[in-house]
């Protein structure tokens, strides 16, 4: 025991304090490294898109034509395609993700069924997106084609609507997992208080749980949206890759991410290449803007 | 109390050990990344003259794999070919990180300017683009004329039973389906050949759209890769799309017979594609042989080239390395051609081989010819 004490006295002042400092310093460095990486990416995008910015100017953003042969580049169809598919996917996914979150968070938080459901939902996020693309082409497209024939629109099968459906499934786990954690964390005195006042389970969910967790639920939705905005492979496979402004929900379209993925390999002249990088920059900025707006909304929720 | 403290100490020590272990791992990974990054550079200028580096066209990759494996067995020369797409191959050649690039199209004006010094285009094999379609009830090959194909892709012919289609397909009961046009969504040599053809046969296409690896399509849906286009065609009754001949043959797709410049109906096949290249070629071989003058040539075909620097002494390359490269390419256009037909590539025509020989002989090392 005495020996242990001795060793302790020696090692504390030097070794341990140095260790504490080194640990803290490495944490800071690693965290700052991430900032450097993000800033570096932004800087690269800006520098590489200078030729395109110079030649096309601001009208790049609302130009409707994407013509690599004549060097005319307009990002509007892709901007619309990205926003349309992402928000449509979000609208489709929210009822599912919130239902899963409430059921697993409140009705059935423990037990094998709960675990099984939870793991299955999380598995959805782990499946590679190209598999969703395959599934979309093989299963979803024929179903949508039949629906389109019934609705009397051109039965392409692929298009904005199909892409949104695939995206919706892919993003469900993000909002569902976060929502479930939030709902589980609602303090039981709050819920018990409401029950003791005679509230039914639905009333507790509506008046206690949802108001208490709304910022967390919204953060989950934001996470889903971020995923939808950037998804490339699955969307490319089912959206139709047509560089025109979509005229209806069933029309083919294109998204910024899928244009980049499609055309980057063989972009054979520098302005074309630069225009594609600028598309990446635009996508980056769209994500930032949506994130900033989202953070604002979350802040307002939590302050109330 | 003391016991508690020492326990605490023990835990801290353990954490530190773990941390150090993790840190060590990270350092190792970082070192590996750095090594890999610098490795790319050093590999490129390696003086190991037994390994030749190439990059580019994915279209020709299956043929190259077979040819280079055989060449390796015969001569011990290893060829490391990365199938990254024509544009990427040209870029790597420009950056001098490979010995040769392979491309489905000749260098364009900008790429030529960027590379700065004279390069040689050596034809390797021919490929062709066929029109595939999905018309329920039609089991024979359809006939298509250049103007009909152009007008379908311009969106001017929208029904399969259009008078202009039925007029050239007498005796075939063509159902009244709307035409769904499918094209490649990714930039590709296949698209370059097809749009080069449309630009040649249709003045309207040439002014409105033009030819290139990726164009502003007036109508239609885009599929990613050959399998994307053929997927669209298979799934949609009334669809028409274009794919490589190899892809159509390997997947047993239905395809159209096309009228060539001399007015003959030509079925796409290895023989008719080879024939398309049997014409007078320009001295630098930089030509799209689409809409060929050859009477029995299939009109939508094109070469794949290997591109090398004319002056082989650059970046401190040895004469032995330059010789090894040229010998390989010489073998490719002669003995290597035997692998074309089994793999469904069209071998070079006599005229093309003759020209490629002449071009290879013009390569120099310090101004002196190598072969």
C-alpha cells in the first residue's frame, strides 16, 4: 500500500497533468481540423468554379438550359429537381417516422418487439443507396407506371414522384431514431402529472410529449432533409435524368447531385468542368441555407 | 481512500494507454495515406520498364484486359490499365502520370491546347452504336433511315405508326405506340459516336444540338450507363434507345437495320463495323467514321484510340520504356486483333491497320524514330 502511495505521488504531478493537457489539446486540434476540412472544401469549390462564375455570372442560377456543346449552363432545372424531390420525400416520410418514433418511444419502449422494430428501422439507413436504386427500378417503377396509366399521364414510371418515394423510405430512420430518443427522454413526472389529471394517452402525447420534444423532432426532420438533398445514386437511377424544368410530379427531372455524378467523368472542356463544380458549390450553399434556417427554427422552439 | 485513488489512477492509466494505442493507429493510417499519395507520383515516373501504365476508355477495357494478359504471358511486360473513362485517361496523359491514354474520341481543341506538344492517335478497335427498341408484337428487325432516327431524337416523330416509319417497314404490323426516347445520362463515348452521326445526317440536329459526349437532349429520358438505357427500353413498351453493339450482342437485344450513305440497308455486326473503317482515313487518324462512305459499312461506328506523346523522351523516361510501349502498341494492332471478334469488338480494317503502323513509326525518342 505504501509503495502504491509513493508511485502515486510521483506520477500525479508530472505524468498526469501533462496527460490532461495533451488530451485537451488533441481534442481541440481534432475539432479544429474538421473546421479546416469544411473551409477547405468550400474554398476548393469556389476556386474551381471561378471560370464558370466569370463566364456565366449570376444568371447561372436561373438559366433553364444545360448545353455542354454550346457552353450554356443553367442550374435552375436541377435546383428545382433537388428541392422538389427532397421536400416531397420529407412530406411523405414524416407521418411514418413520427409514428415509429411515438410507438417505439412511448407505447413500446422495451422488449423484443421494440428492439426488433428499432433495429429494422435502423437497418434501412444502413442499406447502400444503389440497392434502393435497383429496388426502385425493378419494383417501384412498374407500380408507378400502372398508377400513371390509371391517372392518364404518360407512363414513364420514372420521374420526380418515384425518386421522392425512394428518398422517403431512405430518410425515415433519421427522424424516427432521433424522435424515439427524444420521446423516451420526456420526464415521467410530467406525463404522470397529466395522467393524474385524467388525460388519456392520446392527450398526453398531444399536449405533453409532442410540445416537449418538438425541437428534437424537428432536428430529426432536418437530418432527414440533409440526407435527401445530397442523395445521388438512388435518385439518378429513377429520376429520368432530363435537364428540363419538371412540369408535373410525374415528369422526369434531374437533381444537382445526380448531374454531377453523371457528367463529371467525361466533362471534356474546362468551362463544362467548372460549371459542374459550381453546381456542387450551389448544392453546398443550399444545404447550408436550409441548415441555418432549421437551426433558427429549433432555437425558437426551445426558447418558447 | 488511498485504495480509491489508486484505482482512479489505474483507470486513468488504462485510458491513456488506450488513447495512445488509438493515436498510434491514427498516425499509422495517416502515414499510409501520405505514402499512398506520394506513391502515385513515384509510380508514374518509376523506371521499372517492365510495367507500362495506361488509363482511359472503359469501353475498351475488356479487350485490353485480354490483350494485356496475353502480352504479359508472352513477353513478361506488365500493363497496368485503369478504366476510368476517356476524359480521365486524357487528363492523366496530360499530367504525364501514364504512358498512354485510351479514348473513344480524338482530343478536342481544348485538350490539344492543354497537352501542348504533338500526340499520336493510334486506332485500336472499332465500336458501334445500335438502336434498340421495345415494340410488342414486332419480332423482326425494324428498318430505320438516318432522317427518321434524327427526327425521333428531335421529338418530331412521336408515334411508332408514323407514315415515315411504316413506309420503310412494309409488311411489318407496327403498333400505334407513342415513342419514348431513351439516351445516356452520363457523358460517354457512345453518346459522342451517336450524336456525331446525327450531326452528320441532320442539319437541324447539327445546329440545334450538336455532337459530343454529353448534349442537351431535345426529348427523352436519361439512363445511367448502357444498362440504364437498356433497362428503360426493356421496361417501357414503345421505347427506343441506343447502346453499344457489344452490349446489345451480349444481352441479345432487338436492334434496327440502318440505311447507310450509299443507300444500302446494313445490319449492325462485327463485319459491317470493321467495313465502316475501310475508307480513306486522314493522316492523323482523328476521324469519326460515322456516316461512312464504305458501301457495306454500318454507319454509326467509331474507333477507340490509344493516345501517346509523339516525342517519347519526357519526364526522364528511358529509351527502353519508350520501346516497350511502342512494341506493345504494335502488337495490339497486329497479333492483338485476334481477341476482338471473340469479345464482340470489331477488329481494325486493313486501311486502319496500315495507317496505325505509319503513325506508330512516326514516334520519336530525342527526335530519332523508335520502331
